[in-house]
């Protein structure tokens, strides 16, 4: 969560915490409040958004594949669309090397 309302909300929560006031006694209350204020969206929509943000970056391929599988599960993506998202998330160097392979 970044920008706009999320930043204002974050600052308010941090000020309360710095004052020593415990607004949330358990993590579940905190998460429920976040979902209420910012909308959690349905599971499929959230998974699609996560998969679009996922990038391989410095992860080794095995680690990236596992993260992608976890993110893709429940996204509703299948076959070509799933492959497209996977390719777009990979490092450009890896993409180029795969293109240059003979078979």
C-alpha cells in the first residue's frame, strides 16, 4: 500500500503506536481494518494484481518459479495468459537467452 489515503492512514497508525497506544490487540483485527478501509477485493482479483506486480529481479529461477506458482494459484489465469504473465515477469536477460536457444 502506497500513496494517497494509504500513506495518511499509515502515518496515523504509526503516530498512535509511537505514543504507546495499542489500537489493535491481535493481527487479525489489524488486517480486518485494512480490508475494511481499503477493500480487499475478491481473491481472484487480488491474485491477478499480485501476479502483475511479481518480478524475478534478483531471484534465481527456481525461487522465482515457486513464487510465481503461489501467486498464479487462484488467479484464474490459464494456459496462454498464464504463460504470458510468466514471461513478462522474468528478467530480460533470461528472456533473451531463452529466445536465442536453438530448440
